[in-house]
């Protein structure tokens, strides 16, 4: 794997490989000593042009647990805020000897530009670009769904036969886009639920069903109900009358939580607007996978970095787990 830029072009084989290696990584994180020597001598740069807490810390933890050297680069207070271009920044990282660049950028397509421009030889991981994609979030969501659904039997399995309902701000959500493509690739059936104003204009090519009524969607008994954050910072117009009206019609409150099937899980990529798209009862319930998603994110990102930087270069420190053996 050279880069991880999106899930739309990610094959089923590669997706399952990442999820299975993430299983291996999760196993190692149960040990007293969680650190592995796998990426010793490698340098991973977290290049964030947008604010982030969860994603940046998750990638930092993943890289450090694989013994990589980590450089955190924030656009605020850097030369970028003084007008430095992406090309100049990339060439600076190249001169520093970066082996992998994890990039979050407000412009859709920026990670692909970085990966294909020739400015840098490092592997590139998309940590979110504009309203385009966020592939590692979708991978950790799929990992969480698979783990909750199949438990110890999840290795090697796809999500065929499962149903996932994604609710909320689809229009601005790179998480929704990445999940739609990945979940479809893995065989799940996907339903989108949102106000008409928060559904993209042309989704005829998307492998989804669309509902506008959350209660009807819940009545269909989804295996996973994924609530999305309302991205008020990306909204330049009124997409719904009031926050109170949105919560009443499309929020997951205690009543809707009770109406969910007994085995349905409740997901949220975070950060959560409690009381808007999700109630405290739902966020803190036993059905909630919110904290599991955070923990699983580290394992999935460890897997992505491993496959990017060491997966094709086995050495005395890198033994991919097969048939129940640990990564070493």
C-alpha cells in the first residue's frame, strides 16, 4: 500500500487486510508493554491545516506505539499562516526525511495532490480533506461494527448482511462519504437519513437508500445507527429552522433509543453535540460504541501506518500475525 487517500477506490481485499492487521495491533495493546519496534527509524509527520484533537492524537499514539519518530506540524503559527504554499511545505518535509505524512486539509483533494505531485516521496495518509473523505475514520467505524457484530469470529469477515443507517449532516460530512463507499465495498446495506437540505444534490450514483424520517428508519431495525455531528462551522446558510427543531426530528433521544432493536449499536465519530444530534442517554448507554471507536482508531491507524511503511518490507522486527501469531 503506497498511500491511503480515500475509501472509494479501496479494494475489498485491501480493506479487509487493514482491518485484520488492526486486529493484530489491538491484541498487542492488551500487553503490559504496548510499544512495538516495527517502525523504528521511520519519521511520521502529522500535517494538520485544520484543527483536530481526536484524529491527530490518535495518529500520534499509533505512530509512537510502533516506535516511529513523530513530528506534529500545525498550520496555525507556522509558515503556512504567513502564506507558504502546500508545495513549499511538502518540499520542507521532504528535506527533513519524512517517511509518511498524515495530512488534514480544508481543501478537498489536497492529500491526493500531495501524493501525486512529485513534491514528496513519503507515503500519504488522508486524515480528512474538506467535505471529501476521511478514510481512517470509516475504517475504524467498520472495524467497530465488525467487532461488535462478530466478536472473536470477526477476523477475515466482511459486513455482508448488516445494515447501517447514517443520520445527520450528510452534505458536509467526509465521514459519511467514506463510510458509504467502504461499507458498500464490505457488503453492508447503507441508509442515509437527514433533512432534504442536508442531503447532497446528486447522490444517484451512491449505493444508498435515502430516508427523511428517522423514526421510519429506526423501525427498519438497523444493526448500527451512526449519528453525525451537525457541522455548524461549515454552514453558511440556514439548513434547518432551529437547533431545537432539528433535535426533535432527527436527534437520537431517549424515546428513539428505546425503539431501537435490542442488538442495534449507536455510533458517533465525535466530537458530539450532546442534546442536538444525540442525547446523553444515547451517548452514554451500553449500546454506544463512542469510546470503542476512539480506542479502535489507534489500532486501525497503527495498521495503516504499518502497511504503508513496513508491510512490504519485513525485517527482523516485523512479523505480521498469521494464524494467531502476534506482530513482533
